[in-house]
């Protein structure tokens, strides 16, 4: 532990598994007080206990990033508990692959509602609190698919590309308040979202992805968490409006 987030307060959404869980653990190990936010109370609470048992400081807040009131309550409860807020890591999201011929407006709206509207609302309610705390960092989990195409991923890609555009605009809007906005664009990472409903074919899917990955493997959640730590900490104090690609070389093939 190097205390890179000592005396900082962070919110991590989608914190019950995958990248969010790894980031919450890492942020806490680096000295932050962390509010974990997720719909899966049971898994979230397990990670909260793990962090606190290891000497960190964490709370769990049941949150649906598709619900504005839930997001507002998440931010308010964090500040009530810890007194301030410096870091908002809007990581929660959903996947979705659709054919243009069969996708309906409801499918489109659901992906945009969670993946784009959710981080927008996280920013809306977190920014005033971060400003009151003297500034800080807002991070969005975008995707490599915001930068390159993939069959059936047009809706998902649009939602993630929107995050990059939103981060760039907000980076300009709040530079004077010392609030930085950045995105992480992960590649294929070993998380429940990657395997989805095809867990029974995981070995074959992983072998196929790895065979086409320049680094020869899928990523680990902890590798994305370390990128989030960089963007959350003062190590990235001169970085804003940036999309950090962490994809094992997929987009440079």
C-alpha cells in the first residue's frame, strides 16, 4: 500500500463484481474511504466486509444506476457517512448485442439508460460534492468498442462512445473547479459481463479471444482497477478529457 488515495472518499458503482469490485478493493487499500454501490446487496456486502476486515474503510449502498432517485441517494448517503467526496467511478453498465433488423426501441433505450444516462446522473449529483471538497476525479468505464466496431455491438458501442464525448465536454465545463473527467476503455476482461449467458462455452470463447489478442490473453479486473487508480489519484493530475485504452492491444491490430 502506498496511500495514493489517503484521506480521499470514493464511490464505485457496479462494485459487487468484476472491475468495480477490484477497484473498490484497490482504492481502499490505497487509503480511500469507499462507498460500494450495486444492486446485488449480498455480493456487495461480502466485499464491504472483506475490505473492512483487511483494515480498510468501506460501506455498501444498494443502488440502481438506472434510477435517478437511487443515484441521488447514493451520493447523499456517501457524504453523510464520510463528510466529503473526491472520486466518482461510474463503472456500472450492461452489455447487449442486437441485430438492427430485430432490435427494438426498448432494447436501445435500456442500454442507453444504464450505460450513458446512469454515468451522466452520477456526474450530476457527484460534481457539486466533489467541488465542495476542493476537486477530484470522475471516471467512466467506456470500452474498446467505443473506438472500434464489432458485429452486433452497434447499440452498446454507441452508449460507450457517448461516454467519451461526455467526458470531454465535462472536462472543459469543470476544469476551473479542479474536477477531471476521464474514461477507461477496457478490452476483453475476465468478468461476468464478458461471459454472459455463454458460461458453458467459456473455455472455447476465451481461447478464441486470446488467439486474436496481441498479448495472447484476456485481461484481469485488477489490471483495469490499476488504471482507475491512476485516474483517481494525483498521479494523473494533468490528465483530463482522456480515453485510456487498456485492451491488450486489441485496437491496434
